[in-house]
C-alpha cells in the first residue's frame, strides 16, 4: 500500500474504492412544494427504535426546505431506476417535472418505481462544518418490488454482481 | 407498493432492498490491544475538511475501546476480501489471531489486503438511543490496489455488477 499524506486525497482515494447503495430522499417545504435529491449516505442506525441517517451539504438545493421539514421519504432504488437517480442529481427545477411521483404520507413526494420507501420523522439535524448528519425515526413504509439494488462506485452507476456466499448471519 | 405500518418492519424492508459497501474499522484500546469490526455504514461527510462517518451500537465488543480511542483506521474491501469481512463480524477473540495485519499510523491495526485505508481522528461520538454516529476527520491514508468493491445486500456478500452508464458527473 502507498501512503497518502494529504487528508483530502486520502478521503477521495478511500471513497473511490468504496461502493454505496443509491437512495432518493424527498421532502416538502412549508408551502408544500416538492424537494428531493439523490444520496449515497443512507444507513441504518439500529432497529430498536428504528432509526436511519443520511448526510447532506448545507449548501444543497434542498437544505432550506429540510431545515423547515418534519418528515422525509427515503427511497431505495433498483438497477432499473438509474435514470431517476440521474434526474434527482440534475438541476433542481428538473426533478419533479415528470408524472412519476404522487403525494404519500404527510404530503411527501413518492416515486412509485422505488423498491422500498421508508417514511422518517426528522429527530435531529446535526451540523458538522458545512455538512449535516440527519437522524430520522422511521415511522412507516411502502414496500415495492424486490429487484437488484442500484450502486454507485467510482462515479458510475452499477448493478449488483454475483453472490459470493450463502447467508452469513 | 404495499403500505407497511409497523415502524420496525418498514425499516427492515427498506434496508433489505438497500445495498451497502463493506468496510472494516480498527482501533486500539488504551493498552494498545487491537479491536475492530465489519461495518456497512461508512459514508463521506464532505471533503473540505475531509470528514467521514460510521455508525456503531453501544453494546458492541469494540464500544469501550472506541470511547477511549483517539483514532480509527477505516478499510474498504474488495470482492476478494469477503473472508476478512466474515472474520471481522465473528466473535471478537478470533478477529486478530491471523498474521494478516500490521501496526500502522498511531499503532492502529492495518489489514494489508484492504483496497484503501483512511486514518481518522475521532471528532465526535454522537449518541442516539443505544447507537452512535461517529464523526472522524480523515488525516492520512494508505492506498492499495483498485479492485471490485465488496457489497452486502439481503444478508449476503456480493460483487459489483455491470456498469450501467458512463460517468455521470
């Protein structure tokens, strides 16, 4: 292994080699307008009580709406949903133009094609420098078809590969 | 989509459909003894300054050592490293028996086979119920070979699948 003494380069090298599942997070502002973005940082924070986290930059187009919101809808995507992931990371004014979403619990925008949706109540927005860790209590969900998960690795979208083992736990 | 009104079931259904990259996190206790575990929650929290997060249960075997530590080594794994991921989620006394690690920066245990290692200084352990979000400042790294990333999905280890697009950003 080669040492990398520059902190930013060390971070970038690490996450270039790390793969992530792809999610779309939606919310509404106080007027009910839809907001949303693609995220690769959705993780579970325990099942008792059911908690999840995601990270967001405080400069993002959804930041102000997020700070005014009580709820978010987390969507997990399948391989077939790559174009939705691309759209939800395009300029914000393009993200809700199509007829591919409906109003779900708490008036949240829900993309019907998602393989699963978890509705979370925002417990805390924990600011760290110019970013934040958002902690949500999962309160209900919508379960769609089970398909191969959509992944992001080295700035490319990928599908799931071969199974390497049987169940490990 | 089918509604799921039970919060815990909604969380479990969501994360069953969500895939994650696999990491191993190592540290030492105040006596220098090695600790470590497999994690699927390592995410970037921004590059300026370089920050990463991971989640850990306060009942885990590494918890006490983590609370006494200043540094952690985050390892990202490739497909070929599945057995290391399995070992690092086995009983703790089995995790450092083999001759597959060395002492790196800050005396941290480093697994040579990892595709990349990021050394993080613990900035904050943010407790949430019986779990915690750990926020680290990345200070340096060790960069290994670039290989296909190791993934975890539906309690199985998987490799990366086909590329679905060209670069998207």
